[in-house]
C-alpha cells in the first residue's frame, strides 16, 4: 500500500479512542481488527485504499480489539473485522466482515461524501 494511505489510518488504544472519535471535526470510520485475524489482514489494504480517498471528509482509525477492549465492548464488537462509522462519539452504522473497495465506498457514501 502506498505511503499516503498508511498515513490516512491512525491507530487507537482504549486511552485515545474516546478523545479521537468524539472530538473529531466530522465522522470517523473505525476498523476493529486483531493482528492474528486472517480476514482482518485481508481487509486492511482495502481499508487503507478507501481511507486515502476520503481523507478530507472522514477520519479513519484502526482499533486492535486487544488494545481497545473497552471500545470494542462499548460498540458491541462480536466479530472481526467490523467497521464502525462514528460521529460525535456515537455509532451511526456498522458493517461486519470484509468487503470490496467498491462495497466499502457505497456503504460509506450513504453517510458522507468523498
């Protein structure tokens, strides 16, 4: 993945999750994942690719469920990867499982513009 797209995704921890997602100037997309999850690893390049396209409209974050267990519990994460759209610290929508870049953009475009 290109260097630009890696910079478009910021890593969260339980200590930073609330501040980052509730004080963001607009919507945030959080990819709840685990380093040991093969489906999460397969989805990550797609997540980074889409994040690079939406950097001006949306903030993109990655939350390892082992480092963000409180946040994962708050948002009811039961399966990974799960992508959650957050606005003002509250869940707006979520999608469980990986998806193609096209499907991810369609899901995101229901709520925000690129």
